């Protein structure tokens, strides 16, 4: 997925948008005289008036904002099925509930309500397509909507069509045998068939790599989050991993064989590029303390379809399309809400052709 999704780049999430959003408020913090710039000829003594004042932004303050926003973004992602209110989320972020909505919008580029609403709808869309045994009302409840009617209106407004019609259309697009199948068939095989017969009724096309089904253990990771386009942007990835490794090295977290990865929180076919979320991460020991823009969290274990591939940058899309479009429909599994991942196993600069040795990991659960 390094090359198959898009993100909107924002060099500093606490940049001009956040500063402009707070421009109408007077700061009550103490000003360091070293940071004050004054007009030529104006002394900084006695009762003199300072005509122009510029306070240098604090890197430590930006890191603290990043840590707090990471905390609340992780919380929202893990509690989409729950009731999420402003007071609760502001407390997670340790901001005033009065100011938190404005701070969140400045940081994320969308309102808090819009962000939660969008994530719930995107999760519902995935369940509609890949969990045919679930009723629409059950999906609405699992995604945090208060009623089926509320979900129906929200889905139609967002996607331009009723949820049931969206489900039927997407299944027909995925079904390699077309839409002629009757109501007892799904994705080209019988709903009553077991996993083995599914392969016989809907043989998958040739996958360009060996797919393994693995149950991965939970892992602790240190991560830096990026919001914005990243498709094919090797400069961005080098910068983000460089920041992460620079943080980890003096803490003796790299080790002789560090394991590093990327995690992709959003579906690129649904989420606007400007709002997609990427995490570059390093596996670290449990109990590692976060630091500023570097968050620490435990990623869920569970079932993953994994494949080791050696590809050039432009070849990522083919590999992911093969896994999702060819292997998954005939596998007896469906994707779940956990993020997809890529573990990077070598340095492409050491390869004569510049190939990446990558293990791609698609989370799933049984149909």
C-alpha cells in the first residue's frame, strides 16, 4: 500500500491552519524576552511600548499537541460502535470541551462530528459489501448509528443511493460470474458451501505470490501519524521513518534487526486523499513511553492473509489488487476493521533494481 493509496501532505499538523484558528485569542502564557522582536530604535526598557511582537513557535508544544491528538484519534477509531460525546473526547485529549472542537478542526481539516460520522459510514460500507449475512440494521448498530432510519438517511446522503442498493451493486461488481446468480449465491459460490467447495465453484485467478493465513500476535509499536497524500511519495516515507528512527535510536529501540512497518487506516476508494491516515511504525518493547509526535500503542493480533513480495514502487497496486480482488473472494473470509499493514524487510537502495522486499498483511475474519 505504499504506492496504492493517496494522502494529503501537511508538513506540520500544527501549522498555519491551527495558528490562524487561534489568532483571535490573547495568550496568557509568559513571554520569553528573547523571543520578542521590536521595531528598530524602540528600547525594551522602562515603560516603552513594544510595537511588534513575534513569539517563536515551540517545538515541544507542537509535540504535546500531536500526542494529545494521537490519543483521541486512536480512541475514536477503537470506539466507533460506542456513543461518543464531546465532553468524553475532550477529556481523552485533555483539552477544554469549549475549545476542543475548534482545535480538532484546525488539526484535522474537518469537524469532530464530520470525522466520526465519516469513519462510521466507511466502516458500514465495508460491512455491507463483505458481510452479506448481516442485516443492514445490525450493521448500523455496530457502526454506532442510533437507529436504522438514521443510518439509512446518512448513507444515502453520503453515497447517493440506499444502503441495500449499494450492497447489491458492489456484490455484482465483485462477482466474477456476473449478476445472473440467483439469491442463493454470493460472489460466485453457494452461501451454504464450505470453504473447499468455494474454491471449486469460483476458482481464483493466479496470484503472483504465495498467500499464507496467519494468526499474528499483538505487538507494541511506536508510530508517527501522517494525514494527507502519500501514494508513491518515497520522499515522504523517508522523512517520516527518519523522524521515527531519530527518536528511537537514542532510546536503544532499534536493535540489530528492527522491524518497521506502515499501517493504513482508510479505504482509498472511499476516503478523500486529503483525509486518509497513515502510520509509519516500529515494533518496540511493551511499556515503551511515547514522546511528543511519536505515539505508542498495541496493535491487535488476529487472522491476516500475508504475502511476501519483491516489487518496484509502481508494482504495489498489482499485489494488493491480487490479494483483495483475486484471493479474498474465494477464500471463505472477509476483511475486518483492523488496518492493513506492510512490513519492510530490506532496504530497496541495496537492491540493484530498487525492489522493495515487503510482507503485505490483510486482516480478515470468517464470512
